[in-house]
């Protein structure tokens, strides 16, 4: 390969460039960043930036040799052997799609996705400002916390009957409702917002999730998942088009571990998936024999209201729940039977990082765990194994 184009200037794109050079690719790397910003990390936007903490969000591009970075240049299309942009087509031998996702918005709302979004929102969070957030998911909770800490009057509307409804069962989501109350935030569950203008707020932020940013692929012939437009990739992150891989929020990969297709919109995936995608791209027809599949135990976290929520794994509808600890720092696991014994398929914890670390290690190794021992919070999870 002589030239590889990376479409996307976020963490996944940066890590793809780093992986290509680590794997001794000596050809040309062109990185297209749609924003007028060098590549940067997004998690600090809803945390450090909104809290006015001094933090460096941009990646050190000097750590990756010879990358032709083109900021303010978005891909407009893809065809065999070329990426299309408004500035012309770029011929290439390989493509890494790392375009991330686009926030779901309502008319009259703002969103939080870019560094510019974060700066505008931060400047609006003044003492006494009326802030409305539509959606009590991860972003909604983090912004609500930042706004309340800045002295704003905050109202959060959530159509579901509990916060974090897309990730947690209702009773677990409801355990976070007291955090809103403690900061004087008006949390309105089971209420939809149909008319933003009627809210009369200084700022209305939509925290309704995001969809893969793949609209530019519409006429490319690449396979996209019907329900969300994610790029369909195999276990080595290869798309249906030869020489094209996809990573991060925009990709849905096949997981043998869970026997299903996964799309995980979190930092850990963007950090680790590019190494597999880059290796598969360079290996070409030999990828199946030379590159290990990408099949992690998914992990994500959220810092909100002075607490850290962490979630690892992927639970199925029939997995049985085991509560480990129901105190302020709680932990809940889900189990599935296997030929070697009960497997912990997912774990949600609040302020119990040791539980998370030990469980993640055992889940990655597929080590069977005794659910009864697990349920006793006095037992370290690493001591609950059956192996």
C-alpha cells in the first residue's frame, strides 16, 4: 500500500494512524478532520471543559510520523480506490472510517459533541441561568451536574421512567435520581418535550444519544446496518468493501464472545479497535491467519454528581441478575451458564473500581465465577472463581 486515508479526526482516527506507523507502514497517511481543529479527545468536554479546568484535549500529532492532516476537510463520498471531498478526490489503497457519531437534536436545541460546542455551552452556564436538558442519559447527567455546580437552575426532562434507561434497569437508574435532588435539579421523568420554545430557558441541550456519522457513505455500496447506519464490519473490523475498515462509534462489529453484533459508543473502543483494524488492512488477504479478532469485553464509564459509574460486559435478556452490594457504592452483576460454569456477562458498579477491575480481568479470560460468593460483597471478586 502506498497511501491510506483515515476519515475522522477523533481518538479512533488518531490511534489508527499511530497503529499504522507502529506496524511499520511507510506509505502516506492522509487524515481528514471535518472540524477546524487538530484531533482531540472528547470525554473531557463534558467534564473538565465545562468545569473550567485547565486540560489539554488535543493529541500530540508529533508522536505519529508523517501524517498529512487536513483539518476542515470532511469526506463527501467513498468509491473503490478513492475518498471524495469537496476539495476533490483522494486516491488511496486503503481507508479507515473513523467518523464517530452525530448527536440527535431537536429543533431549537443545542448539542454537545465538539470542542466548539463545549466552549459555547460552558460560556452559557452562568450563575442563575435557566438550563433545560432533554434526556437523562450519560451526557445529560454530566451536563446537569456541571450546570448545577456553576449555580444554574437546571431542569432535566426524560421520556423514560428512570434515568440512564438505555443502559441500566429502571431500579438501578432510579438509584441515581437522588443525586439530582441533592443538587436541587428538577428531574422530570416520564415527560417528553415536544415544543422547545415553550420551555423559556436560556439554554436547551439535547442529550438524546447519537447516530453513526455515515451519511457520506450512502452511495458507496458499503453495507450499513439498517437500524442505525453503522458500518457493518467483521471480527477484524473489515467492511464489505475491500481495503476499507471501520472503527469507533461508527462501526458495528461481530462478537464471537457474545454471538451478536456490537456497537459501543465509548472511549475504550476507540482506543483499542484501531490496532486490529490497521493490522487487518495491512495484512490484506492474509488477515484471517495473521490478525487476531477484535472481541473485547466492552467497557465504559461516566463521572457524574461526584460519583463514577462503570459498566463492563454485555448482558443478554435471559441473563440472571445478582446484586452484590446495595449501599451507596453499589454493584450488580449478570450471569449466564456455560459448559465450564457460570459466566459473569456484565457488571455495573458505582464507586467500586476494584470490583470493576477484577471482574473485567476474569470476564476477559472467561473464568467461571460462583454467583453466591459474588453476592457477598465482603469477598473480593477475584476470590469468587470456580476454576
